[in-house]
C-alpha cells in the first residue's frame, strides 16, 4: 500500500471511529439520536444516487436509517423501517433531524451541487 493511501485510510478510520454527536428529538419522546458525521463511500453513494434520481424523501429517510445510532454505537433503525418513516412520521421533524445530522457535511453538499 502506498504511503498516501495509508494516510488516507488512517484519516478515514479516525473520522469514522471518532466521537459521536447527538441530537435530541422532543417530538419522539425526548429521544436522543447519536451519529457520526462520516459515512462510508458506499453509504454516501446510495444516498447520492437517490437524490440524483429526485427521490429526496427516500434519501432523507435512508440518511436517518444509515446514521442514527444508540448510545452504544449500534444502529437505531433498520432498512425495514423505511416504509414507516415515509408514511407515518412527521416529515418536518424528519427533515430537521437529517438537516442537523448533515449540518457539518460539506463534502455531501459539494457533490450534490455538482
């Protein structure tokens, strides 16, 4: 492995294993959703693909499902929860939560604009 690639993977390992942030969601029984700012390229690819196809709502829901964690780091939701989120959850709250999760994600904003 080249030195540059080693440094690139070390940088990403640090981002992915870094400290989790959290969001309080009072509308959901005062839930606290933990998340990490970084996603794998595979996860980002799926979200970008949905957004580029005009499936913004699905991309938002999958963002939440992909990023949301319990305090111990385990996934909070399953992909099977997608239908429930899309049909039975207040979209205003969902949009706010996903917006907060992506607030510092400049890379995603840059790609979406291009």
